[in-house]
C-alpha cells in the first residue's frame, strides 16, 4: 500500500472557519477511504492558520521543512498567495480546492477549484439573458471581492447594465447597515454578492425579505447554510458541485462527516483533490512534485465532481459549471453545462456578452 505524508492547511477557526472545517472534513474522509480501500496510508500534518495570512506562510514552511512535498489547503486567495513563495523556495506543491477569481497559474499549484469561467461568467450570462437594468456590487475587502466584482462590473457594463452602487466590507466585518440602506435606496435588479464568512451572514440577515432584489453569488455553498437559515432564501449561486448532484451515497456519507451535516463544494472538491493526488503519486511512483503533476495530467480522473482532467499548461482542472437556487434550505440545480469545461483562468476565450436576444447558453436547463 502507498504510504504518503501530506500537509493540510485549513483555517478551522477565524472569519471563514465554516469553509475551512468543511474542506478539512473532506480531506479526512478521503484519507480514511483510501486506507479502507487498501490504496494509500496517508499521514496528515494538520495546521490551522486561524484566517491569518502570515500564519499560512509560517505553517506551510514548517510542513515543507519536515520533508513533506504536497500540501492540500488554503481557502482565500490571500492565503494562497502568501503560501506560494514558500512553496517556491522549498519545492512543494499545493493542491488548491477552492473557487477563486482567476488570473494566476503557478508552477507550484494545482488548481482544483472553479475558475471564473466556471462561476462568474456563466452565472452573469444566465441572468443577463433574463434582462436586467441595474446592479449593486458588494464584496469582502480582499482579492476575491476585488477581482470577482471587477469581472462582474466589466461583464455587466458591456451588456448595458447600470452599476448603481459598489461597496466593500473589511474581512469579517458584520456592519452591513450602510450597504443595506443603499440597496433599499437605489433599488437594483440584482446584488452581486462576494462577501464571505460573518459578513455574508450579517448581510443576508439584515436584508429585508420584502422587495428584495435577486442576490447572486459565486461562493455560497452548503457549508454556509446552517448559519444563513431562512435569510438566504432565493439566493442564486454558481459552482462546480452542489449536494443535489450526488452521488447519493457520497452525499449521505459526507453529511455524517461534515461539521454542519451538509455536503458542500468545499468538502467534495477537497475530497477529490486528496484522492487525485494520491492516485497521481501512485502512478508517478514517487512524491517529487513535478513527476506527480505530470502523472495527474496524463489521464482523466473519475471523481465525485464527475470526470476531471488537469491541463498541463494552465494547471487547472476542467470542471462542470452549475447554477443553483436556494429554496427551503436546499440548493436546487437550475442549469448545468453538458460536460466539463476547460478552465480559462485568464479569460482569453471569453464569449461575447450575453443579451436577452442572444444565442442559447452553453448551460442546459435542468428539468
């Protein structure tokens, strides 16, 4: 049986702890399954940076100095970008399982999470086909919020949509009153929401249920639903995994393992990342990051996310985009791409802006 040491670096405390706990639980279930199946015995080195970027750097260095070559982790792009110089100095490889804003391709990262053409672009294009005129942009004040809302602004303005307001909240801030008052005053058709953690919960909790605009998100998953409660009703989210997609057996097992009893994209993608990494080490016959990466790119992988391939140039996974609406505490799939879509992290193949009279979307409607 393959024997392998890996690092797990997830903030299970701090402002986005719910996401880190879900991802770490996914990794732990994958490790247990691999040993039960006789495929690999993995010894994890757990680290909790507590949402502090500096701790990601320190803890990643500690893991790599111990002779570990592979790290699964990071939630925010802020934390990933702090880890990359350490990975470069020590020759490590990060398996990054979270959605992000794109515009990166580093030789020490495998990007397993959704790129912009897996989340923001299909989500906005679907909404634009419905015909909207006014949008409000709201995000957490760090790279995810800045870049996702920049993309949203460019896409919406190109379609003739008026941006009637834009506001950023410090990471973890729960004072959403001014943003909520502005939304009530300007009456947008949609709010593009890139808040995370307590800021996101405070926003939804404070947003009146009457005359509420459509709220769109590219990072809301089942990991958030227990704290959102009824306040999130009607939220439209984009991602590459939702509980409703199954497989049913996996979802039931994940629900028992996940801290909040739900199977989210953070759980499922981290689970898939650990298994894919272990299989690539087995194929390579070594733990050297370059050999493992080449093995990961050499063949498709059957995962809980569906079939996954890793592009040798972009270092990103091809994933299937989905759009879902939150109804009665469950995300219901409303549209899906018919097949995995190669990641386009730099948006060099960006399609024309979708308009109400444009050609049908690449996403198919789910009946």
